[in-house]
């Protein structure tokens, strides 16, 4: 998984391209790699750091530099020639909101990972908790073994981030296999009360024969 600390990111955006898009009044997006995307369907599985606001009325009298400053005002832009430099960190909280529908989970500094947005994985996480496998273990496995993007803010004191995966079906398959293998290890190490009703239910759910 690609892990990106937004603290270190500065993107170079072509002002001319943005000016043309603003003139068309069509919504456009920018992803964490600085790609400008004009079709919302193409934003699937991508970490988005900007979405144009068509409700914001931009004066046709603005020159290109002033327009870029207005469009990217929340990102404290700096203009160098035809390039607008923006730092996504300046708008981190809104970026989280832009990606809510796409993220698999949000990792909060104080609460950690509390929920998987995919129902199948959430069911896996719920059942796995009885097998001494928590959400942190599952999310660490996903980040270490699955394809996708972890976009986070980490300054060594504060941390928050979210994960967007490339192929949810592949992630489901890998996570289930991880839980089954880890459960067998936990049983071998006597970490699980195999007579517990919740454990019995979880073992049946994952098809694990004790």
C-alpha cells in the first residue's frame, strides 16, 4: 500500500488548465498525485485533495494569478509563473470529508480504527474480536499487504489518516485468510477460550475447525 504523509506534500498545478476548467463551469477534482480529473467516475479509488466549487462565483475580470489564488484560497497557494503551488495539509479536515464515501476506514489519533465502511469487512472485524484479533491488527495487515493508498497527517505527535483500497474483493479475501491463520495461531498459543459462545460462533462463521 502506498503510504503518503500529507505533511510533506506540495503540488504543482498548471494555472492555464485550471483557468480553462473554471471557464467551462464543470466540476473538476485533483488527486494526491496532482492529477486534474474532469470525470467524477475516474476519481474512484483515488485520494482526492480538491473538488471545485461551482457555487463560488468567480469574477471574469480576475487575471489567471488572481483566479488561482481565489480557487485555491483554502490551500494558501503560491504562484510561480504559470504554476500554482498548493499544500494540501492546509485543508486536511475538508480533504477527509471529500474522501468519506471512498475510504475503507478512518484512523483517528485517539480512537484508532473503529469501523470498516465495507459491510463484509465490518462483519469480519466484529467476529474476529472474539478471536483475539482487533481492528488495529486487521488494519495493520491491510496496510502492509493490500493495494491502495493510506493518506495521513503524521507529525510524530498527532496522527490521523484514511485508507482507500484498489480492489475491495481482494482485500476481503486476504483479510479472511489472515483472520483464519491468526486464529489458528491464537488457539495454538491458548489465547482463546474455545468453549466461549462468542468464540464458537466466530469459529463457525470463518469455517475454522478446532
